[in-house]
């Protein structure tokens, strides 16, 4: 809105409404124009960081550090924030790679979450055909490199906006490690690091643009370790007691149990250690279990039944078993008031447009999918928020039961891409992922700006949050009092 247009509208108001009425409307118009200029400036700040943000994201993509080992990734994000003038506390909640960065003073306190861990076993080059990278066993198959870099960019833009406008409040970015099975945020919540936050914002890589205001599955994981007696498997089998028999007996009983749990429960496992040689009765074996259900109470009941199968398996095979809880997370608590604000920002920013090279990449990659549920071209669209819930799990759930929280996804992957796939790694390592990341930064920044300015919105979000939690809710961490499992990926 240029100066000449504003002056023309002001004169029109004076002619139609008289001097006083026209003056009032003119002042409103000037205020609106100032807000538009500030908003454009906020988005322009993110666009001005494009080269830096892309370099940060691709550094994290190349390093592909797994849970609690994100040393370089965490340092890279902290470096960007420190250079922008944030105060940083590193190594919080007994996690060396976790950190909190903040700028400003007083209320409101708006938090942005930033993840950074990769997944083991999903190595892939940034090409649209299967091509694992030699010498690398991990990859960003869930897009947390984009999550970390994009959230950092948004926090810096909001900091600059606060600084430039003199708006009171605190912007805080949480560097959260080990989302993939390590539950880093659960330890941050348990340590009280979200107690003074008014609203928390998060986002995630995805194959679509959508507000994610749906419950997820709460979950709990544990490693079950069986101890037996080694012996020669041919000449003295009677003197051995197989730890692997204990694992297999447990798995057999748990698989029988699947018929007798709620149909939306999820139980999955991998055998992480099964012995060293076929002719040696294994004296040690280990199996790693996940248990999920939307209701954390039901999830805990199913988990306890899985524990009992391990005890029965040990009894029946003459072995000994112990288990270590590795991580746990609550389901996501929706918030409709916040979802509407994010939806508005999502519509304003829009989807992702491909250039010719990106389109060719997407078309080649799309051919590798089996029955994709979205068509190419949907990356330009905003999908309607669903209500069926997600069957995944995230430690953002713990945050959402502590403070009003909302999230969304942007199209950082080719339409139809499944998370935890090589196709996600491929798109996340090139411009398709980077474009979706920039859109996410803009949506986070616009939403944070609205939250700083609109006290009524914050109060509405808080009221809905309290209503959904219930008056008697008390947070009790699923991980109990154990220390963060810093070696769970080693």
C-alpha cells in the first residue's frame, strides 16, 4: 500500500465522514499499513537468510547425526543463534546436545521447537533413484535437519522483529535432540524448562502442506535383555540355556497377544542381539520393543503386559531377563484456537512451486512409490486438516500437555513420500526440501508475530488447553526418573 493511495483514502474518509470520523478512519488505515509493512519485513528477513539457512540445513543433512550424538548439528544451530544475539544455555536437562536460546524480556514467552537427529540405516544421496552413500549408515529420513534449520531461521526473524518494533516479550528456541526414540523433549519438560512458556510452536517435514492439529499415539519403548548360559551347541547343549530362546519365546507370546489388544494399538520390535555363532548357545540376547496407543493409560497397560511376557519367557527357558525403559511420550493434545492462526499463516504463505529441474526430479522419484495417496502438483496446495488422528508418535506430545502447542507440515518431500524412507532423504537434501523449509520458517514467524500481538488469542488457547487437559491433570513423565539414554544409538 503506497503513500499516494493512503493519502487518497484519507481524503475520501474526510469527505464522507467529516473531519473527526475521517481522522479516526485515517489513523486506523495508517495502523493497518504499518502492520502490513512490518509483516512484509518479517518475511523478507527470512528470504534474506535463504543462502545461510540452506547451508545450515545441508550441513545437518550431510552430518546425519543420530540421537544424542548431534554434536556438530547442535553447535551449528547454536552458532547461528549466538551470532544473531540470542542468550544460550547449552547442555540442558542432562543432555549435551540440548540447548535453549532466547531473546527479549518478560511475557509473553513464545517457544519454537527445533529438532536435529537423523535415523540409522537410511543412507541416501540427493538423487531420485536408490543410491546409498558409501561409508554412511544414517540419513535424515524424517527431515529433522530442515526442522532444526527452519525453526532457527524463524526464531532469528522474530527476534529482529521484536528488536525493531520494541514489542515486549521473549522468543525462545529449544534445540531438542533424539526425537527418534530418545524422547529428548520429555526430559526438557520433566526439568521444568517449559513451565513459563505461553505457547509452543513446532512443524515437521512432510509431503503436504497441512495443519497438524490431531492426536498422535502415546508410546513407550524398552530393551529387554536376556541372560543365559553359554555352551557348545553340539557337544553339550544340555548344559546351555539360550538367551535367544528367551527372546524368541517373548516375541511369540507378544505376537499372540496382538489379538487381544485394542485394534488401534501398535507393538513392534527388532532383535538387536541374537548371539555370535550358531555353534555357541547364546548367553546374551536383546530385543527392542515399542508399544503405542492414543490413550497413555491404555498404552501403559499394554506395556505392562509385554513386560510379563518377558518374565514368562525367561521362566520357561531357564534364563534371566531385565528391561530398560528407553523412551516414552504422550499423545499430542490438539488446540483449535491455535490451529486457526496457523491455518491463516499457511494460506498466506502458500505451497511450493517447482522449477523444471525440480519437476523432473519429482517425476522420477514419484515412479518409485507404490500407490501414493497424493498426486504430483499437490505441493502447491493446502490440504484440509483431518480429524482421524496420526498413528505416529512424537515427544512434542509431552510439550503439548504442558503448554498450548500447535504444529503443521510443509511439502519438503515429493507428494506421496513416506517418512523414514530413502525418498525422504533424497528430497530433503536438495532444493525441494529447502523450499518447503523456507515456507515453514515464514509460517512460524507469522504465527509468532500474531501471538505476541494478540493477548485474547493467547488467553483463548490457554482456556482450551486447560479444558482439554482437565482440572485434575498432573504431568508424570512416561520415562520415569531415569537419566536420558545418551548411548541408546551406540
